[in-house]
């Protein structure tokens, strides 16, 4: 290796031109961000070449750097993904005004990023004016615009996008909070665009859109492959489905009429990814004719019970991705394990808590997990809310799910008694068995995992980069043991901890790869000073203090957010967020 | 009071006329509820009395078939015609005073049937106990569930067991579950509101769970045997959102 390095060094110093040519040919094939990261650290020349040729950057937290720094390093960037609010915002745990404003980034993009074709903002605050600036400056070249779980804008902002971004292939608005004035934006898109391939305003509550505009888009855009909409009556979309001849993915809609009328709906021939919202038992049969083609099924917002799931799933032998609620039940998982051998991704969300709103059979436990592990050997992603769990079921996953990269388990709190706690051994076996694991979430309850178990997590999660831990461990000792391991852990989220500030600070200092920490619910010290033990250069510490509401009486425990930043502390704090300034003598609460 | 038997298509056994416009269906539905109220007041109290009397001879309070009831239309047998339905009505109020003072009419909704029986207080309590035992822990009467129902947002944030943080739910799913619940509650409120009107003892048991779960499971059954359907959100248990 060293010889090679020396050789290269000699080549570079003696014939810089040649090595540049060679590098110039090779570099574009290097896409993986980690590889690029390594490449850029070799020497100055390689750093510069990487900077010139890097196509895409993801900034995991927009406050870790500044638009200016980005421009100085990656002037020719073609694609940018920015994330703002902590992930907890998806669960209503972060104040709406927390931050993550796109404005400074949009302004920089408008002025300097001349090659930028794709923009993805996730969990950020976007204003109509931002959309206007973006559309006016980059509208002619913009091909991808994703406003992913964003808020702060209205359909007026989207008008600019529809009118000016005529090259847009992808418009993605899923789960954004959009103030709806009218449906004109979709009409503008329909009139001005003929190259759209992906249109997504799923889960946005936009109701003033007209199905005629959808049909218009399908007629004009011959490459329309994926459409995910809000609640538009399915019978109104017959014309749309007829026109969208190459459609592969469709989600959304609603069923307000008699079920017999839906037999008249014929779906496009290539449709293989489907999610019909509010679909019930009586409408389900319209999917049967092409169920064997389905690769992805979204039943999160359907109205099916356990039996319905069984009936549908057994007809989908080619299913690769399934998302549903725990109404699928153990029985549904057993059917899934028998029928869907190609399953790669499974997400089982938590259904309604009230007994009368969901099927009695709709609980997932160790029984379903064990069947799943044995049956679906290609599983790469598993996220599940369980009502009961055992060590054995986790051991099964460790034994069979060798391709698992992402595992998330939440133990629901409805049952008083859980069959088999603590889960120390099961977690240990799972981590040791699933060698490809990169993302791991375990959300239990007091007694769910001892300090020993927490130590196992640290010891056996060598490749895990992101973790969410809820109600694990028993004492500070467990956390400290945990933090001796986790060599790859970059982002740690914790909730409901029994750990003290001192232990949290100490563990942060021990986790060698940690660059982001979020904690809610911990043993706070009186002054908050104990957290300062983790004060260090480039490390921003922010608090969202404990809130006690009056009406209704609710309590939000305090959050800690800490992250490395090249841009110094934020300058746009709302009142609800307080920076912890190590240089200050006292901390105001 | 009229002696004529009032026949109410309470569960809409005659298939809803699907050619009707949305607006027409809306009006029809409104009318049918008002109609029920109007019809109730026109019912023959003698008829009611006889029904109640036969109901109260029930040994087993849980034997729905013996008490006067409207059968729900089972999947296999939709052609069953409905008996005429003298239902719970304000006129019944006068009846307890004619019976022994300890008994009161008990109205029970179960699995699409409505039953009225006159029972003494202790019997009523044992019926309550039976129902509570027979169903899950989370059963509440509609009233208390309405009153005690915080918005799911609050639910999210209320401290659960032992001051622990409650498990937070994803926003999109939260909204979906809320919409679904609102839709079913609105429907149930309409029913229960009218039926409970002027009743001295009427309990909508957790067995409404059976009924309203039935609603959610087979909503289009309801469209055939229930009230005429329409497109307005509060009646469309299928899709809470106006398309």
C-alpha cells in the first residue's frame, strides 16, 4: 500500500497532467458519499477534483454548515438534499417554528449554483417567496423539486413552480403542510409541463385540485410513471388511468360510492406499486386482477381488517415492499411469510389504540415475527410496532434475516405484562447475527433492557450509524458501557432515558463517530451545567426547555439537541429553543 | 295517538336508490332521522307496552332474539324483511309510571340490533357487568368516551404510565386515525343522539363496539341495511373526506 502511495505521489509530482486525466475518468464513477469522503482526504489535488466533480450532496442538518461554505467547495453541484428539523418533528414533538429555513439556501442557489438541477428539502420551512425565487432563477433547468414534510408555504408558491419550471420531471410534496387557496397550481403544471414523470402530493390534504387537471397531465406527459395524490374520488379518475398508460405507481384516492361501481375502474397495465387510501373490504377485489404484479403495497391508510390482509397478501407473490398498520396481525404476517418470498421492506405502523376502531386480531407479537424471519429471508428493512415480544423472536431474526440493514422495534404500552423481558439476550443475538445492520431502533419500557443489554448494543453494533433508543438501560453505568462501543455511530436519538446529564455528556465524549445527538426525557440537573461536560469546539448544544401547558394540562419534557457544526451557533433561534453557551457563566432555564 | 303501526326503514333494508343525486340523498337522510323522531311520537303506546312486556319476561337478559329486536342483515341473508319497528320513543316515558317503580326500560344496541327491555335496577347492573367483562378493558359508553376524549394531539402528549413519555405517533398516521374516528363518532352520535332522546335508561354499551366495528368493517352493508347513503362526510363512514 505504501509503495503504491509513493508511486502515486511520484506520478503526481512528475506528471500532474496525466494523473488528472486518469482521475478525471475515474472520479465520475465514484458515487458513494463515503468513498467520495475518503477520496477528498487523500491530498489537496484529489480534494479539488472531488469538489469539481461531485454531483450530489446531502446535508443531514442544515445548521452544520452554511450556504456560503457549500458554494465555495462544490460550485458545480447538480443535486442537493437538505434536512432541517430533527426527525422527532414527524411525531409532533418539535415546535413548528424550531427552524430549518430554506431562504438563505435558496438565495445562494439562485445566485451561484448554476448547475443545480435537483433540490430536496426535508422537514424545512419554505415560504412562497422562496419558491418564487427558486422558480424564477432556476426554473429553466430545475428537474427535481422535493418539498418533503415541509411547511410554511401555500398553493400560491406552487403557482410559480407550475408556471416557470417547465423541465420538471419530479414534483414531490408528500406530507407537507400546505395552505390551500385553490387548485390553480396543478392546472399551471398541466398546461406548462410535458416531461413530468413523478407527481406526488400524497398526505397533503389538498382537496381543491381538479381531477381534470390530473387527466390533462396524464395526456401531456407521456412518461408519467408515478402519481401519488390526496383524496380524489377514484371513479373520477377513470379517464386519468386510461390516459396514464405507462403508470407504474399510484397512491391516494378515496371510495365514496357503492363498491360495485368500482369494478368499472381499469388500472394501467404496468401498475406495480399501489396504495389506495380508504380502501375497504368491498373495494379490495378491484386489485385482485393484477395483484400478482404488485411489488409495493401501501395499506397504511386503508380500511382493512386482519382477514382482508390475509386475502390480499396471499395473492401478491411478487411483493417486495409492504407498509401497513398492526391490524395485519400475527396471522397476516404468517400469510406474508408463506406467500411473499421476495419481501425486502416491511413497515408495520401502530393502529388506533381504541379497541373498537381496529380488528381484535390486529396485534403483532413474537409469533408473527418468528414466522416472518423464517419465511422472508431477503428482508432488508423491518420496522414494527409489537404488543408482545420474546428473546427467541429476536434470536430468530438474528439467525434468518441476514440481509437486514435497518431494524426498528417499538414495544407498545397497552399490555401490562410482556411475555419475556428483559430482551438482553435477544438483542445481543440479533445484532451479532445481522451483520449488515446500519440503522437500529429499540423502543421499550422500564425493565425492557438492562444495563448489560445496553452494553451488548454498544459491543455488537459495529456498523450501525443511526440509533433510536427508548426506555432502555437501568442506570448511568449502562450508558457509559454502551458508549465504549458503537464505533460507527454518527447519529443518536434517545427518549425516556433514566440517564443523568453527566452520563449523557460523558458518553458523547466517548462515542468516537458521533456528530448528532437528540434526547428527550432524561434526568436533568438543576442548573443544566452538567451538560457542559461535553462542550467542545464546533459542538453546538441547544435546549428546548420543558413546557408545561395549562389548557389542556400537558407536559413536554425538555429536549437536548447537540451537533457538530462548521458554521458556529445558529443565528435564527425562536423563543422555544435555547442555545447552551459554554462561555456563559450561568444558564438561563 | 295513532293506532297505526309505523313502519320505518330504519336500517334502510330497501336498497338505497343510487340514482338519487347527492343532494337528494342528503335530504333523504336528514328526513329519515327527523322522520324517526316524528314517527316515534306517533307510535302506539299500547303496542310498545306489549313489546316491552314480552321483553321483560326474558329470563336471560342477554338473549337478544327473545327481546324485541331488529336483526341486522347477515351476509348470506339479505332478503329478510324487517318487522315493523316500534322503537324507543318518548311515549315510553309514560310506561315506567304504569309499571312497578323499580324497573326502567333498558335500550341495548348490539351488532345491528336494537333491543328494549324493562328491567329492575339490579338486573341492569348485572347486565352492565356482563357486558364489561365480555368486552375489552377499553369499553366506554359513547357518552363518557365523548366527554373524556381528548384530541389525539393531547393524547400524544399526555403522560401515560408512571409519568413516562407516551409513545409518539407519526403525524400522517395520526391525522388518518383522527379522521376515521371523527367520521365514526359523528355517525354514532347521530344515531345515539336520537335514540337516547327522552329515554330514562338507555345504555349504549361497549357492544356498540360490535355495531360500529361492524360499521367500519362492512360499511356498505350499512348502506344496504342502514340509512340511505350520501356523499357528505359525516355519513360516509367509508371516506371521511369529502372528495
